[in-house]
């Protein structure tokens, strides 16, 4: 397994487990950013729950899947977006209006593109899920 982009690897792992109808998924290595991304996915109902397991090395995340992910990928390159520039990326990455989320890293934390629009902050695109 290549560790060039741990976020992309983790999201691919989630999607593969989801496609094979599994209910649990182990993600390694764990990171704070990945935990925040999973937190946003949990708030929006794509992941049932997750917990960090310390193994003395890089740590692991044990994720319970909700069975609601059709597609989830990391966005590369991590585009910078101004507070009023989300629409272009919604059209590019999401299948239709009000379906799916784009996960954004902002100065106020990791959140969905909808919340970022609400708070009128920009940031960097991390991933999309629908």
C-alpha cells in the first residue's frame, strides 16, 4: 500500500469496504485531519461511528459504515476556494444540487461546503462524498 496520500488511501479503503457490503473498516495510519474528515462524514450520516485505536505505531481508525456512500474521493490538487467560489466545484464534483458534500479545511476547522458558505469562509478542498 502506498502512503503518498493517506487521505486518498483512507477514502478509497472506505469506498471499497462499502462496495463489498462490509460493515467495518480499519484505516491505517490515523491522523487528526482524517479524524476530522470522518467526523464531518459522521455528522452527515455517511459513517455510523469511528474510534481511534493506539497500537504503539501510527495508530488506526476503526470505522463502522452506514451503507450510504456511493462515491468518496480525495480532491487533488487541494484547490483553494474563496467564500463565494464553491459553486464551480459543486458542479464539478457532486452529481446534483443538494446531493452529497464537499469537505473543506477552513480557518475555522474542517466542515462541509454548505457550512463554509453559511459562515462565509473559504478554504482548501479536501474530499467529496455522495
